[in-house]
């Protein structure tokens, strides 16, 4: 089982042979809390992806030993859940199409700003399906366990019955503990990007989810229950409990 905390770092494999770009991007990612493994060739990048758990690959195409497109294809074949962002000077439309067809999730043309790269990363990570440390593994935060594959929610060893939309909201938030998740992202993922009903539906569903979790915590104390925090004007955040926090 994977225990997720607010300080868990996203693991980034950065495959880039340019020393200046490499140092700049590596420093920027580290300063924003990412765990970065920088390598300079396609072969070493593939070896590192096989050796270490990797959430994200930032991939240059103009590598000294092999074409980055071939690296992207092999990464996608061998690591189906990894997020692949191509960073390259190749700007022709056909290059973008080939890169995306090779399995990349996004394509940024150099020169790009670190701010844009970070924003793209946040957006992709927020929208990706659950990818626990092992296939189908539940995520545990405090005494709350969410098994996304089995669609089960437990507090301690007792199951909490949730309605479908309540569970889907919780499933998104447990994947990003301690992070703000916008109303727009929640509405798009749980309802639909083309939802035309009132966004009040989100607030009502979140209130119901909060009541169910708090009722379960009150019935079987003491438990360390994460807090569902409302961020006015933005969205919601799931705050992991402190070591002595039982509610």
C-alpha cells in the first residue's frame, strides 16, 4: 500500500543533453518540489526509467545517441502510465504530430519559459488517472484509505458508504493531498467538460461527502481523518491530518 503525504515529490526523469538548459530546468523543478533525475542521452534515459519509479519524463528530441522520437516510443511501450512531455527546438507541425503519435502527452517548443513548463506539468498531473506505486494499490492518508480500483472507502478498518459522485470527488483529492484543486478541474473530471448545470452541484456533493466522513469518524473515534478544506473563489483541498489529529 502506498501512503501518500503532502510532501510526496513527483519523480521527473529529465533527458536533455544541453548543459545550460539542463541545469536551468533541473534547478527550477527542484525549487518547486519535484524530484529530478537528469540524464544526457536516450540510452541512459531508458535505463533510468527501467531502474527507478518515474512519474514524468521530460524529453529532448535532439539527443546525441538516438532520436528522441524512438525514446518516446520505447518509453510509452514499456511504461504505459508515465507522463511524457517533449521539449524540443523542432517546431514544424509535422514534428508535433510525430511526437504526439509516438506517445507523448504534450509538446513544448524551445525556447520555453519555466513558468509555462510548470503550469503544463500541474495541469497534466491534475488530470491524469490514479497511478499508485503498484497496480490497483489503495491510497492511504491518515486513517482514510481509498481503493480507487475497487471503489471502496475505509476509515480505519470500517467501510464508509459513498454515493458515486462523492467517491469520484474524493478519488481526485486523495491523489493530490495538500494541493489546491480548482472547481473547474473537479467539475470537468467528475461531471463533464460540457456540463451546463449549476456549479452549486459541486458544493452540495462536497458537503455531503464531508458529512459522511465526519459521521464515520465520530462513530468510531479516535481516527486521523483528513480535512476537506474549502478554498473560496478557487476550489477544494484535502489536508492530511497531523500526527495527533484525530478529526
